[in-house]
């Protein structure tokens, strides 16, 4: 049996954010708190949404104490901000950071026994749905607007932990490529390769099923076709990536990921490396004939399985290089950290979904191969 969980409603295409006020009214929500990071506020991206709220005379508060890799402290302070605002919902504007923080806060408000945050790791036994979250992605990568996952950084223990909870999915997603137009090239590349990782890992994970295979292969095709143009900030590229990363999220949220993400979480927590960049450097270890076809490799049907695997890896490496991702972890990964990272990756909630079971020693070997 397979279970598929998606948003109640999602809007796609330029101008999608204009539907926010109507959705608030339709759902009887009157006092949102806007979660958005400081840079989005500084550069006027968040204002594109708050202007709509102002025009409709919707009262709201803003919480912006959100780091690129959100921490336990960010979540706890977000809970305080929600309560202080006497809010009834959250509008999360941003990438995975804003949305992951919003998910944790929404869950804790509805399930106070998890206020320590750490107890949310893995599949937490929450009983109540999160306070309503309306999600507005400003990056094309994490697909946090359509997933039941979120990731929080434990600064004290120098690790990230994954939370998987059907109760946390945003009720509405507004996937508007115009909200992504101000993303710099580097961030566009990192988040885009994160989305490709989601699609490839979701396709080969142990729990994959025909419905999610369909989603993941289409996501791989769209991302391979549009990421280069998105990095060049072409509207068609932005629109294609907005759709591709969302479709990848539809899939992997329901079947899980693999060891690539488990290894990337440790790198992000220990070195504060952008999550998408870490995923992209680790990604070429995943390979399949259908992946090569979806990425536009010609003549795959005439290749042996071994040749198709190599072609898929080469296609991933070419796309990664074209959008400026470094080929390895040279200058970042320290030899003395490898064992800690390998042990953290082995314990990570994404690792069991990997198509091949792996040991701590094997994960350590993968890390070392990228030094």
C-alpha cells in the first residue's frame, strides 16, 4: 500500500501570490504571522506579499529570526512570536529555512508537549495538525511547501535532524516564479541541484512506487531542461524550475530520500554549507538508465546498464558544473571530521530509504572519496 499526501490547495504560475488574501478569507483566518528571513525582508521580496495584506487591511505580525540552517533557538523564539501576536496561522515566505521553521512552530503550537524541539526528530507521535501554514517559496529547490518533512539544526550537538510528520504540510502553496526572480545565481544553482537530488533519490529509494516514479522522472526532465536558464534568470527557466522542484517534492515527500541527503545534512550542520551545494557534490553516486533518459542523454536504449549508469552520472556532473557547483569537498571537509559525519549520516532519518544498505565505514569512504 502507498500513501500520498499533498497540499489541500496549490496555485502555480506568475501572480499566484495574489490568491493569498482570498485563501485567508475562505478559511476564516484573520491574524497571520509572516515568517521570512532578514535578507528577503531587506531586498523587498517579502513586501510583495505584505503589500497584498496591507491593501486588504489584514492585520499581521512578522517574525524574521531565521537562519539559513534554522536552529532550535529560531524555532523556540518563533513559538514565542506566534503566541505574542495571538496569531491563528503562518504565512511562510522564503526557502526551506522559513518553511522548516514555520512547520516546527506550527506543530509545537498545536502539540505543546514537543516544545523542546528535539523530540520532533524522526517520526514524532504528534496528534494534532499544525496551525495552518500558507507557503510561498522564493527558491526552486527544497519543495518544503509540499512536503511533510522539515530539518532543524542542533547547534549544541553540531548536527541536523530530520522531522517527518504528515501533520506539518502547508494547507496552501503559492508557487509563483515571480517570487523567485531575485535569487542570485549561486543560490539558484544550489537549490536547483537540491531539487534534482530530491527527484533522483526519490526515484531510487526503497519505497518508490509507480505514482511517485512518474513524478520523479518528470521532475528530472524539467529540472535538467530549465535549471541553466533559471541560473541565467530567464523567465521560462524560473517557471520550469518552480514546477519541476514542486513535482519532485510531491514525490519524495511520500516515499523518502537516501544517503545523499543524510551525508549532506552533516556537512551543512558542521560547516554551514548550503544544503543544495552539499547535495549536488554528493549526487553523482546515484545512477539509473531512466535517469539518463530523463536528463536528455541520447542513445540510452542502445547502452548496457553499466554504460547508462555512467551516462547518468556524467549528465549530473555536467549540469552541476554548468551551474557552478564545485566537483568535490576539497578545502571544506576535514579528515578529523569524517568519522563524526559518517556516524551522523548513518543515524539520519533519510538514510534507511537508500536503495543499498550502507555501513558507517562505507559512508566514511564516500566522504573521503570527495576530499
